[in-house]
C-alpha cells in the first residue's frame, strides 16, 4: 500500500494533467482573489448576476453556470479517479467506482437542465418580442382604420 504522501503526489499530478487547481473554502481561507488574483475558473469568488433580462439570464447560464458546472464535475472526477486508483486493493474502490458513475450522470443531467433553461429563456424572450410587435402592429392598423386611412 502506498503512503499518504504518494497518494497526494498522484492526486496533484492528476489535477495538473487536467489543468485543474484545487480551491480551499474561501470563507475560512480568504477569497481566492486575495490568494492569487483569480477564482477557481479565473473569475474570482464574486457573485455573478445577470442584467435582469431573459436574454441576460440565458447568457449568464451559458457563460458562467454551465462552464463552472462542467469544470467542477471534472475536478471531482479527477479527484475521485485518483482515490479509486489509490484504493484499488480495497473493497471501497468498487463502491467509489459506482459512485463516480452516478456522479457523472448527475453532472450531465444538470448540464442538460442548464442548457434547457437557457434555451427556454431565449425562446420566452422571442415570444414576448413577437407578441409585443404583433400588438403594436394591430394598434397601428386600428388607428389607421379609425382615422380613415384604409388605403
């Protein structure tokens, strides 16, 4: 069995190969922007908010939440895979392997849900815009009819 230092070395090596940095809890260790000028995905720990529009909400999901979700899922995958390798001689590795499969499915399901939500917001915006344009056109036609401008 490998030592704890060997496990940490394998863990760090796997993370570096994937281009992933680990992040400590910012509440207890200061924000990541204080430590190195950037958060786990280069965006800092600040709260990300949209501009209050449907398209802005869709953009926020696509530009921030979806990418961050996939990156966090990848980080967990790498860390868990290293643990499975380290515990290969233990029965625990089998259970952890099954948990990894379940985790990957949940991350994929969440990513699909985020994509669906973003597309729904964009579609709702298009529908509201179409409805608004249609009402405006109807009002213009009605005004012209009332003013005797029929032709």
